[in-house]
């Protein structure tokens, strides 16, 4: 799904009162090619796009419309919702709406998001009512209490010759059961009220997403802080684990320990590392690798030395609840740690020199694959951009657990992606980087890179859950990376035909389809039909 | 000494009223309050009928029923199961395990008395 770059180019050109031929001449392309670009019939990127932007006096970001792109995707998703699908709005309608009335499009997208969230909430409640052990226990108590009350009351009513002792016994028993039921009813109400309080905060993860998108995954304030933090650490030796340990000890009296056992936090959640604020001790499990230790020490240093800077970034109306602020603080603490370990300017220069070779960058910075991949997706400083990468992470169940989109490329925000994406194939060849050239139904082409890995196990029987991390970049940028070597980028026949996810994919001829498309205005094609044609 | 009805129910108030109405209907009764005790008591007391609650501590009513049906001495014992309203799956499970009758909580006393009477092969009260 492409952002309407063409529409933006043509409307800006018309606003400036220039002809297609004049702009084409200024950019150095043929008028017919410009015509195709303006009608979104041709991809445009790289040097040509830069020249067009310059000729129109626009910033490249305004032209590619990254914000609009996300809005178009959101509106298209709303249109594809079963509630709206019968009205027949298609992707074109979504683009037109965003181009013609962005405020209204934003309102529609927000409304749809709220609707989808409340629908998920309803499903979660239905699940809870069926399976919640606490509710089941309360239901059992209610039924028992009512059974006893009813049975006792019937005895008192139906047995005229009941003895005084028995009568008193049943009256007492009805009384105590009624008191018990009152307690259960109170618990039940309390249960729902606390649930509602938790829910009211909305979806904290989604609010964090909004904060990251709003900043284009680049936080200039934190980058500046990172430069001085790194300098502080380097006063204790060449940057690395030893200097971090020293800096933490001298500045914050923190000791760093290793332990054979898995560490648990205050809630009992097991992890490879844990900070005990009371004793000022950072614990690492023996199996934690050097990259993890370096990164988490940097994160601790960042939280201790620059907590205020992080707090300032999360002081925004986008985050409405405690949970969202907690998630955001954690995420931005990690961002700051990454900026300390992988300093922007040097990292960008090295990335360019090494042609974005992630393994080589790992060696240079003693960092993990995910740390490097994630940092690459943050090279969005307006004055010094790297290749624009989308970032995605999946667990082995296919669930997407982290994502940052790429202009033009629709990365699903939750659930699962297209089963053909290399992010899933990577699970079959763990610890190996796999590349893939893909083509979407609209003709847009991307380079996907994925690698699955797991933390080291700490004992026999310790279950290692792999996660797969994927980077995506526009094919136009692929030749700047080492991963294009040996590939014929011009030959589209080798591309894997993919979609965003089955529900949003228009390919009728895909043998890997798992679910019917929910796209309005497209011919409906059934999956999993009987062999012999039926009317349904 | 054989008895008419053995009740397996852990809620004291329910047990109290069950015992009262079944005694009043003319049967001899004994009671146990957890799943582990049911089989022993059944062997010892040789009841004509077992009234068995599904939700028993230690050993669920289902486990008890399954053990009874595979026990040479007890397999012929009539079993009336007390299930909770709305738990359709409980009822199916009990049927598959060979329960002879069901009463759903919360019940009317007459439902229990009638079900017991039917399973004991006695004429229903007029």
C-alpha cells in the first residue's frame, strides 16, 4: 500500500503554477515519466525523489508523507472492517479521503481504533467470564449459598411440625449463608470495579506506539543526552562493560554481581538480569552474554544519570495512564541505552562504510543482532538520515511483539503478518541471517532481512524461546547494503509475491492463503471450500 | 448395617438441609464431606443410593464416580449427581461416566426427594 506521493507532487506543482514539462526539465526526467509518477503508476525514490523535492521546495519527509501513509493504512484498515466492508470503500477511497480531508480521515481512524479496542475488550471479558478461576470460584459460592438458602427456606415453609431446635438451626443457617452471599457480591463488584479501572487507561502499548510514531522513532533530546552520558562513562576507560561497571560504582555506588540462578523481580518474573535498588546491586545470570550485560549496564546508567530527561520525554498527553507511562519510560530508557552504546553519528558513518552489514556492526559495537537492527531503524535524524528501515519482531507463535513501520510498507501492528515473510522462515534456520526480495500486489518491492535467535540457556531443561527480528527497506535502497550482493535487483521475477497479512491481501492466486481477505470492492474468493461446488 | 442414602457434600448448610429432608421422607442416611471418604463409606455402609456433589474437596465427584464404576463391589450402586446450573459440560461428563440421575443446584427440595425416590424404585409421593 503506497502513500500518495504522486498526488502530493502534482498538487504542489499545480500550486506553484508549474507545468509538468517544466518540472520534468528541472528534475532531469521525461515529462511522460513524471506523468506516470504523478499518477502513482511508477515508484519513485532515491535521487529522483530528492531532486523533485528540491525543485518543489519541499522537505523529502513532506513529500513521502510518512504521517499520511500511516493514516492511509489506518483508514484502509477501518474500511476493511466487516462493519464497513459492505459499503464498498477501497484503498483508493482511503487515499482520496486522506488527501482531501486529513482531519476527517484522522477522526475516522481514531473512531475505528476505539471501536476495535472495545471489541477486543469485550472478547477478553467473554473469555474471562468463561475461564477466570476467581469468577468460577465466586459463581460456585453463589450457587452453593442460594441452594442452601432456598432449601432451608422451603423446609421452614413446608414443614409445619418442625421442632424448635431444627427451626432455629435452619434460620441461623439461612442467616449465615445470606451474610456469606453478601460478601461474595461485594467481592464480585470489587473485582469488576478494579478491572474497569485497569481498562479505562486504554491500551498502553498502543499509546506507546503513538509516541514513537509521533517522533518518527527518533528522539533528538535523548540523542543529545546520550552524547554526554557516553563521555561520562569514557572518563573511566574505553567504552565497554568495564568502564560502565566502574562508572556505576563510582557515581552511584552500584555493584555488579553474577549469579548461577535465574533472577526474579519483585513480581516473580524471571529474567537474565535484575537491579535491586535497595542494595544497589545489578545481578546478571551466568548465561547473560556480553552484549546483554553491556546494554543493560548502559540502561541502568541512563536511568540513574538521566532519569529526568526520560521523564521529560514521556510528559505528553499521548500517554494517558500509569501503565502507558511505565511502558514508555522503559522503552525510552532502552532507546537512551542504545544511543549510548551505538552513538548516532559514528554508528551511521560505520553503517554506511560497512554497507549496513549487521554482523559487522555487531562486532564493532559488541552488540546483539536485535540491538543493532533496532538502532538502524532509529537513524531518522532529519539532517543525517540512514537508510529508512522498518523493524518487526515475532515470537514463535507468529505473534508480532514489536514493530516500527516503513513509509510505504504496511507492517501489521498486531497479530501476525503474511506467512511467506522471511521473519517466519528465519525460525527454521536460527542464528542465520536470511534475505528475501518481496513484491506486494501493488508492485512495490522491498528487501527483507531476518534472523531468529534466543538467549543462552542456563541449564538442561531450560526452555529457550526464539524470537525473530526482521528489517525491511525499500528495494531502491537495497543496493546501499551488503545484502544486495549477488542478487539481481532489476529482475522482478525472483521476488516472492507477498501481502501484508491475509485479511489485507488482494492476491487471489496465493497458495499460502490462510484466511479470507476482508477487502471491500475486491472480488470475494473463498478459501477452504468443498471439492464439489456448493451454493455457499 | 446397610443404609438407604449416602450423601457426599462438603457445604455444611446444604448437607444439613439435605439430611433433614431425606430423613423426613423416611430414609436412613449417612454423610461424608470429601471425595476421599466416599469409597470407604460406600463399602462399609452399603447404601442403596449415593447422592454425590460434583465439587468435592480432595477428589472430585467425577473421579469418585469413575472409581465406583470400576470397583467390583460398588459398580452397581445408583448415583445421583448434584451439578451446578449452567454447567452443561459437567452433566455430559457425568452421563459418560455412568451417573443414574441429576439434580441441578439451586434445586427445590421436592426435586431431590423425587429423584431419590425414583432411583430407589419407590412410588412417587402424591
